[in-house]
C-alpha cells in the first residue's frame, strides 16, 4: 500500500491535475494506492476570507464563493468524461449550496462557531476530492471516494483537535485494508470526524498529517508528499538562493525543521510514521522525475557538519521577576502551568538560582497569551499581591543549525564567524547534541543565515566534493 498526498498547487489547474492523474496511474500499477488531496491552491485562503467577511456582516463573501464555484465547475468538462460529468457537477453544486447556506448563517449571526468554521474550511477538500475522483474514473483508473470524517477521528481540544490514533487506525484499516490491486482510494485531506459525527479540520496545512495518519494505520510502504518544490532545502531559498536540496534527512531533523520555521511540512506530519518506520518522500509534481527528499529513521551517513539552517523571526526575550520567592517552590508551579498551556512552546527557558527570575524566549505573538495564563494562575492561588513583573525585550531572531552529533563546538564556531562579519550575537543555546541556535537582532537575521550558509554549508560542500567525499546534497 502506498499513500500519495497532493498539495494545493499540485491540483491547482487542469494541467497540474493531469500530471497528478499520471502519477497516480503509475503508482496503482505497482501497489494499491491511497490519494490524499488538498483543496485546489488558494481555496482555503479564500474560505478564510469569506468567513471573515460574513462575520463582519458583509455579503461580499458571495463574490468569493462565485469565484470558487467557477473555478471548480470550469474544471469539470476539462477533466471529467461525459458519463461522469453530471454526477461530479451535482456533488460540487451540492457542497457549494451547503457552503452558501453556512456563510449566510454566519453573516446573519455575525458569528462563526468553531464547528461551522470547520465545515466551511473543509469544503475545499470536499470539492477537490470529488473532482479528482471523477477525473480518475474518466481515465479508467478504478477509484473509490472515501469520507475522511469516517477515517480520521479527532476530539476538539483548544486550538487544534487531538487525533485519537487507536480509533483512527481501526477505522482506516477497516475501510482501506482490503483495497484491491490496481485500485486507488481518494480521500480529502485536512478533515477529521469529531465527536457526535461533526467534522473538524486538522489545522492549516493539515493534509500532510492526514496522509501520514492513513499511512501509519495501513503500514504503507511509503508516504509521498507531492508539492511544488524539489524537496527539503538546507535553508529557505527566498533567504538563501544557493540553498541545496537535501536528499535524505531523519524524522527528527524533519520535525525540528518544521518546528524551527521551515514550511515544507505540517509540524505533526512525522509523528504517526516514525514509530512504524515508514519513509516519507517529498516530491515535486512540477518536476516528477526528480527523486526529492527522503525522510527516514536513519538516513545515509553524511560527513560531519551543518546540514540545514532555519530562521525564526519575531521572538521576544521575556524576563519574569517576582518580588520575593513564593512559598511552595517559588513561582515554579504557576510558571509551569502557564508554559504547559501555551499554544506554542517557548524556544528556551532559563531559570535563575534565586527562584525569583526566569528568562524565556517566546514567539512575539504568544506574549500576551503567556501573561494572561500566568496572571490567571497567581490570581487563582490568591497571590494577587505577588503578581510577577513581565518585562519583554526587543524582538529578536533565532537561527538554528541542525548538525552532526559530535563534540565540535558548533555554537562557538557559529558565533565566531558571525562576529567576524560584524553581526552581533545576543546569545546561543543548544537543543540536544545535534542542534544549535544563535540569537541575533531581527535587522541582521537574514544576513546571519546567509553568512552561516556560505561558510558552513557551501564552502564545506565544495571542499567535500573537491576532496571526493561525495555530495552533501544536490543543487536542483
Ligand atoms: N487546504 C488546507 C490548507 O490550505 C489543508 C492543506 O492544504 O494541507 O491549509
Ligand atoms: Mg502544505
């Protein structure tokens, strides 16, 4: 069994979808295949805007919905053969009517409940999966459409729903295990079924996660994530044009990269597959012969060195001070409560010995949330008079290197090179043996990542190639 996931740009136009059909066709000749599909490129963003307009009491969402409608219905005659045309168009129209009704309700109420929001947002995948299914059948590829809300089960909890792996595994196996040779199951990504049968969405970019959840349940031979780039790079090419495609990385590296700001994969994508050891391959549907990046438990050994650099901007260094050490373990308890409930974990926590001060490195947009959680704890504990001082510093940026786990002093070496180039470094910290971050001002952040890439990746790779040590990665 093989899982192929197609992102929004890969199904963005009739031409791209034709390529996708060929990719699926080649796959089903080898193995039963599950095709997980995102909404057509840009649709989810339009749905987000439509909700915002309706919530504001405006009717302009109708213009957006008309565009969404046109875009899908125009593809039907292009991709779907005569026999299937009417059926597909009818399913699309039914969902578009559903969508119009929901948005009308939101406009009337000037309010959108989380569940209605999920129903609206997930509609893009509903539409794209019906379209793809019809296009596959028209190509005489045996396709079966499955409802993702009956495969993936999640519970609504806070900002993002929590998937129940046990129930999901059982449901996916029951539905898809028997998939025959030569057949493709089509599933809209992003959507999960919640309690009481109400659909949820898995967070923006969540179709990657859908694909690996299904892949893990079926013990798939691999999960291919088809997108519009050649693979995972040593750095964001918008910042570092010379960045290289990494041919192989580990699960851990992929997770760290997603966490540290690289936008290739949804952050939870690796979670379901890493225990089962199922490879994830990032591939480019606009360059389908390129092998892409393979993510596995133990990628082929590369030489010691820095493999990739990522950049997180808008981080705030926050100092939290209490007037006096509080009873019962200082302010550890409220502090840890606040940190544990924060939607985005801080990059660094530094506690000083007195028990009266802690320094945090936190995403800029989490500061207000943190302050609120912390104060709520103090007030709840009757500690109104002892409210801590929360003092934010200037926004900074964090450049993180993933490197070989060895005794090289990567932090020191990075800091030395940056200083040599006139970049002032505010701090450095490690995240395990194979990860080092440096903190710089936002103003110098992009220069910092370029300097580090030139010295530790370009020059190192050139040297290795010259010395015949093979390649670190390939330049596409
Ligand atoms: N369509 C959804 C989004 O744009 C999910 C996905 O594409 O992965 O966030
Ligand atoms: Mg994506």
